[in-house]
DNA sequence: CCGTAGACTTCCACTGGACGGAAGGACCTT
DNA sequence: AAGGTCCTTCCGTCCAGTGGAAGTCTACGG
C-alpha cells in the first residue's frame, strides 16, 4: 500500500483476500458498506478494490446492487486439491448409498480442527439437515466430525477437545472426557454414531475412508432413527468407504 | 503498484487475481516459476505475492514444493451464487435421471460466452466423457453449450459465434452460419443434440432449465448413440428440467 | 569431487500506484 | 423538506510495492 494508510502492515493482497473471505454461508451477498466493515477497510478503499475485483470477475453484482462471489472464484475454488480427487472418486458411491437408503449422504474432510462438508446428496424424502456443501458444523455433534477427529493426529485431537464445545441440542455431548472416550471407541468399532446431537429427529452414522494407512475423508448418513437398522447402515457405509479407498489407489 | 513497474496499469489486485486464475483444470498445481510465467509477473514479484497468499491460506504448498489453490479459496468459491441455488435444487433430479438412464448427466450454466459445468453424475458404466465439474468445454461441441447459447442474449450469441470455433472431432461443426441455424432450431424444438462433435462414440441431448422467463441453466445427458431413444431421453430431460424450474420458484 | 544448470529465496533503493477524508449524488423513510 | 443510509468520485500525499541482482539450495553429469 501507499499513501496515508490507516493500518500499516495491511497489504493490498491481505485486503483483497479479506474482502473475498468476508462472505460466508450466512452472508453470501453483502452490500458495499457491509463488505467494507467485515473486511475492516475504509469505505472508499473498499469501493476501489471491490470495483476492480468486480471488473476482473472475482466478485459480481446482483440486480439489487449487492455483491456476491464471482464465477471466476468458483473456478479457482473448485481446483483446491484434496477435495477434487476424493469428491470425484466418491461421487458414484454416494449415489449408490443414496439410492439404497434415500437418506442424506455426506462426504467430509478435516482441515485443521475444522470439518468441511465437501459433498452431500439428499432428496425430498430425506431427513432435513443443516449441512450444506462448503459448510462446517461443530465436529463433536456430527458423525463424520467424530470419525475425522478420532483418526486425527493427537495434537489436533487435543486442540479440538480443548476448544469450546457448543451445546446444540439437549443431547449434544460437550464433556471433553466423554467425547475422548467416544473417539477411542470409534477406532475400535470402525464407525461413529450420533443420536439427535445436532438436530432433534436426526441420527447419523459415519465411517472413515482410508487411502493406504491414512484416513482422508469420512462418509456419513443421516436417518430419523438408528434402532431398526444401524447394522445395515454401517455395513453399507463400510462397503462404500472401502470402494472409495480402493479407487483412490 | 509503485516502484519500477514493468507493466504500468497492472494493479496489485489484478496481479493477485491473475495468480489465482493461473490454475486450471490441466494445471491444478504449479511451481513458483510456472505461476510467475502464467500470471506474467517477474519471478521475485510473484514470489512475494505468492508467499503472502500462502500465509493467508489462499494458496497452499504441497510436500513437493508446488503450489495449489488453498482451502480458503474453496470456501469462498463454493459461495458463488447461481451455482449454489441451482445445484442444490437440481441435485435430486440429476440422480433420478442418472438412475433412470445410467448415462452421464450434466448441469451447466453460461458465464459470459463461457459454459461452466457445475455438476455432473457419471458411473463406471457411463460413456467416458471429458467434462469435469468446474471445467469449460467448447460450447459449440456440446449439447448444454448449444442450449445455453441458443437462449443467450443476441450480443452474447454473436460474440460466441464470432470467436474461433475449434474443430475437436471430424464431426465438430465449425461454420458459424450452420451453428446459427442450429441455435434457431433449438429454440423451436426445445432441445439440442450433438453427434460425436466432442468425443467420438459420444452423443448428447440437452434441454434448457427455465426460471420464470429466463433460462438459467441447461441439463444434458451423454449416451453412446441417439438412434434408439432420443425421444425418450428428451422427454425424461424435459420432465426433470421442468421439475427443477418449478422448484426454483 | 567439482562445475553447470535450474529453481527458489532474500535484499534494497526508487517511485508511481494506493490511500482515504471529504464532498457530492441517489434513494429511501419520516 | 429534512434526515438518514448508502454509493460514487475526486485528488494531494507518501509508503508499499517493485524487480534486478546477488545469494542459496538442490540435482545431475562428468
């Protein structure tokens, strides 16, 4: 930057990224003022940068004058590494699972202590779920989250257990010690389950996807209840997860 | 920019976007030198910008020292607007189509004169196709491309017809006048077809998806040949496209 | 073991692109 | 008409950005 900078040390690059990152799941479109505030930039500076980003297709403007992420960023984002391979390979297996169960099927990976949903299939008849592709839900309240944390390196797991564990429903488990027990159990059992810990009326089962010795993703399914057919679901999930792992080579 | 700029007029923002856009389907990971060359930047300048982008999580570095698009850009890209809604809504219909035909199913939108594949379903038994989610194929050689151009504003269509039309297979249509005739025909028929224009041994049919009066996307299917059941495929596609349009509200 | 090549990293003097307060619209609601 | 909120443009100041050059690190061949 040059000129009378209000925040020395803030580079143009960091400001650009801040503007792009100002969008999130809850705020997919923002006005100029909102963008400026969220990126912590003076209005006129934001205006100038945003105008250029818009000109370049990194942002776009809706008919209402609000800004949204541009198609060019979609192109770029889709190339982010881990996701591409796993998603590509897993896609047919997710369909098979969906076809067999008509329940919502999830594919998730771990990014640090975050759990990223990278693909999802659900139909009208499925249990309504909160997840969206690209969203991150609390790991401790989801099947895929628990699986990924159970197989994470110890330092990551410790960090995740030490972070605040929000209570989402009355059934959410928020005691680190109890969660740690569950994670150990998951390694033994080979699958994780949740019972209304994320949404009332929704239970889930999830299994790890192995590529060689490493767990690269988790595959999960959401159903109204587990009583009847947990065994059947776990079996189907494991078959699919093995298939994906094998295809990953 | 400031200092001894080699290219006056190139702003930091445009350089940042150029670096991010240097990645594409064929080059998902690049070395520093490659990135600099593709973004047309001096090596040391590229190095500095890339280092900061990496620090910010917009890029990431593989174990081999190459650069890839970072997870943060994935988060951002997934928020790009049209895609999210249409993809979300269309997903179940794509499954239905796939289940009914076991052929590769495509969902694409137009972005200027480009055709973006925003979703795809294909199984092992489907005809192998070149498309990947996030890729752009020559519009004049694909069913969805023709549909989208047929319904595009006249200025866009003119621009698309005036741009170089590459011959991909011996059957690719590269005469603007003949393509224009086809596009007009598509408006009348309500669907587009291609016969080995993109890959030998692959034919396609595609229909528009309407939201109100506007065509917001195209739905296509790829099969080994059209002789037998073009009518059946068009009917199935139209049902699905209407369903998606209705769900979009 | 050394020389050459290629890719990456760091340094630093120069300067023009970036900064942002201020003023001027546009478009609401009261 | 007055007040509010949001967007857009202008322009004097000046430091962040620039990129050639030099240094480092591997890899390979003789």
